[in-house]
């Protein structure tokens, strides 16, 4: 499955990385450009103002406000001494030029009507002038005051050329370097995005290679300790579960078809032999009787399979009612005594309770469960053995133990005893008519009632199956696969 380039995470990541960085770059360039041009402008203003103030100070200290012409004598010297590059002009009270620095080469500094008006009001005036020859000039007209009257005017002008050049250079640098920076940024972001999603692509490729036939494969988690590693671990756990349930389904369908094929083969074999060789009605009757047994067996297997399948999808309902477990156990005891007669097995009932035990449950299912355990006990116990049914209570649970003195179950088989079609001695149990589904149904019934089942067994000594059921019935919502009718 391929992803359209525009939707690819790599493209989108690159785009957003690059966009974010480009915006940050542009904003910082604009900010620094404005900051520098503003600051450099302020620096020029400060310079010209400082020159004007120095000149004024000099006039006050040296000449104490006397004739402005006396200040004129020192103008050139001061410009030289202080290394001023600015143009200086001194005007008298009638605003006429009295002297100027040599760098003006005999020219005058402009003195417009607004500047004139301002100095007459004893205010300084700062302006920027466009020169005809090109370039710009920052010009300060500064009033010299004596006895609160205008004594003269100092004009200080500084060319903005070098400042403008610096700002132009800055702009040029940004314009030339900007696109380059953005190009390299995009490239860097592309490589970064590629590195970021490389493990995702690796995991996707590996996931695409996993099918029902190779479910044992796992996704590579690399050496990462991040969210991706967590996701891969999660997916691998999911694959573990899938593999297990696939294996179970395969095993189950294999077992089910095998179980059904065996009686069918017997049916066909017996029918063929009888059709070929049987002559008398008795021989045909025998064949039909034997066929009937196999049909019964198939019916039992199909019935049990259906019960289990329905229980899995929650189509099996439990009709919960209050019932007397004490009465049920006693009825089962009487029934089992009858069943045991043929094998001369002694049945005992032990009621380890001092009152009647009433529980909530589905009587039919509970009876089915206990009868299954009792008939197993009888089936796997040799003649003259004994069977014990015990009823006890504790911690809100009623427990029924069914103990036999039979052949027992080897320890290695105990963990699988409740699996479908699991038999300890496969050949023998089939001959006995067992389906291998009884205990799986027993477990379902116990758990659907909110209870549990366990088994303890010793070879040649016997087995005990213990079922514990909550007296109040199953907790609500705890068994979603069972429909409970109240
Ligand atoms: P089956 O119809 O074969 O009895 P179950 O599901 O009832 O199937 O039992 C599964 C297997 O567990 C049996 O095949 C048998 O090997 C073993 N088993 C069950 N109950 C007992 C018991 N009381 N004593 C010994 N083995 C038992």
C-alpha cells in the first residue's frame, strides 16, 4: 500500500519544519533589520546633539555669552581637536551665517522656515534632508540662548551615507543569505524527517510480510526506547495473542474434523461389509444397531460443539433462579448411586454444612455440569472403587468436590484437561464413547456462574474435581460472553 506524496508524513514533516524555521528566520531578520536601522539613526542624532552641546558649553565657559563672533574663532579648532566629521555652521541672532567649517567648502547648510521658526522659539530642530547630489543629511539647528534671548544658532549636519550603507548591506545579506538558509533548512528537515520515519517504514514493511502462514514472525523494535518501541511491543503482544488463537482454531478444527471422521469411517466400513456379506435380517439389524451408536456419538459431538460455539459468542443463555444446592447435590447422589451399581462403586455424600445452601444459578446447566463430573468419575474408576460427593461453604462460595478412586491423571496432562478434545489416553477414551468436550463445557458452566473449577489427581489413587460457585450468582457484567436471564 503506497501513500500519496502529499499525504506522506515525511513531506508534511519537512513542510512544517521548514515553514516554522523560515517564519522564525524571517521574523528575526525583520526585527534585527528594524532594530539596527533605528538604533543607528538614534546614534547619529546623539552625535550631532553632542557636538552642538559641546559647542554651546564651550561658548558659555570661554566667552560667557559674549559676542557670537568670538565663538567663531574656535569653531575650526574644535572640529579638528575633537575629530568631528560633521558640517558646522554658526549663525548670529539675525540668523545670518557668521562662520562655517572648512569641510563645507564655502557652501551653506539649508535653513528652512520651520527650523527658523523653531529656533526663534528657542527650540532645537532635527530634520533629514535629501541632497540634490544624492545621499541624505541629518541636520540639527540648535539655538544659543543668552538672557533668555536668541544669541545665535549652531547648525550641525552629519551625512547619513555610511549608516545607509550599513543598513543596505544588512538588507542585502538577508536577501542573499535568506533563500540559501531556507534551502539548507529544507534539506536538513528532509533528512531529519527521513531519519524520524525510517523505523516506521521498517515496521510497516515487516508488518506487511506477516500473514496467517507466518504468524510467528515479529516486528523489529530496533534499539529504540521511545514511543515507537512501545507501539512495536504492543503490536508484538497482539501478534502473540493472534498466533495463539490461530493455533487454537487450527487445532480445534483439525480435532473436530478428526472426531467426526472416525464415526463416519466406522459407519461406512460397517455398511459396506454388511452390504457385501450379510444375508440374514439379524445381520442387517446388528449393522443398523451399530450404526445407530455411531450416529449417537456424532450427535453428541455436534451437540457439544454447538454448546461451546454458542457459549463463545454469547448466544447461550443462563436462566438464573434461586435454587437449593443442597437438594440438587442430594438428587445427584441418588442418581449416581444408580449409575454406579453396574460397576459396584460405592458412593458417599458428605454434607459439611449445617444449613441448607441456596444459590443463584441455572439448575439445568448446573445439573449437566455435576453429572458430567460424576459420570467421568465412574467412567475412570475401576469396579469396586468408590466415589465421594462433598458439599461445603465458605467466603460467600459453595463448593462441591467430586472425588473418585480411579486411574488418576498424570501431572503433565492436568494443565490441558479442560481443553477441547483433550484426552489423556486418546484411543481408550474414544472406545469408551468419550468426546473430549465434557470438561470444556463443565469449565464454561462454572465460569459463566462466576465460579471456578480445579482438579487434583494422583495416578492410580484417584482425582478430585472441585467446583466453587458464588452464592449470589455471577457479578453483573463480569461475563460478557454469557447472556443471563433473571
Ligand atoms: P471424555 O468425554 O473423553 O471423558 P472429558 O472432557 O470429560 O472427555 O475429559 C477429558 C479427559 O480427561 C478424559 O479423556 C480423561 O482422559 C480425563 N479425565 C476426566 N475425568 C477424569 C477422571 N475422573 N479420572 C481420570 N481421568 C479423567
